[in-house]
């Protein structure tokens, strides 16, 4: 694992084309409109969008939703780390760890607990391990899918929707 010098700051409008282009080159559906919406939400303090640059090149980002869409987090006023992405060429260089450190520090200023949701398919295996290593524990409610908790024997379609939620007590 290589350590690199990176700079993390809040999203600015001038960043949006570079971010959307980086994901388009990967074949990921993350259009300009997504980041324009994030910027509006950041300006209205609904969301914080933290972006990381290595030598002035976009490397990754994550967002903090100050009021989560996940009902238990919403009820308990637990901010949620959402949409966490590091470009493949910058992985295993501590970019993700630096972004998570930043997010947890920001959340700790206002709340003692951070929340995060993660997909349950093998595509999310690296994220599942990362969150466990950072001290996140399942919230104990089980799988959440499209606004509900599936019951035993119920069939669901696997994709990005089925999610497990985790929390971490911050110092």
C-alpha cells in the first residue's frame, strides 16, 4: 500500500465536469446532474461533499447526508456517509481512509455516532471489510431493501438496493 499526498476539500462547481468525466471514462453512470444536485444540497447544508485530489487530479469523494434517508438513522439523528467512491487507480493509497477520517471528524463535531450503508453483493466486499476495520458494527436490523426489511422466505432481487446499515461511535 502506497501513501500519497492528497488534498481534501468541499465540492466546488468548477470540480463537477472533471468528476463526471472521470466516472464516464470508467463506464459508471454518475452524470454532471448528480454533482450539480449534490452542490445544491451542500449549499443548503443538507449534505457535505468532500473531494480528494492527488497532484490536482480528482481521486475520489464521499458525501455526508446530515439527515439520512434511512428511517432509523433519521429518527436517531445519525448522519450517514453516502456515495463513497475512490477511482480505481487511486485505491490502496490511503485515499479512502483519508476521506473516511475527514467525514468522521466532521460528523463528530455535531453527533457522537456516524452511520453508513453498504450493499450486500460481492461487489461491495472491499467496502464491507473497510467499514469493519474502521470499527463500524451492524445496526442489528438486518437487510433493508426498497423501504422495508425483507422477511424470512421472501424473495428479493439482488442489486444495489439491498443494504446493511452500520454505525460507529466516534471519539
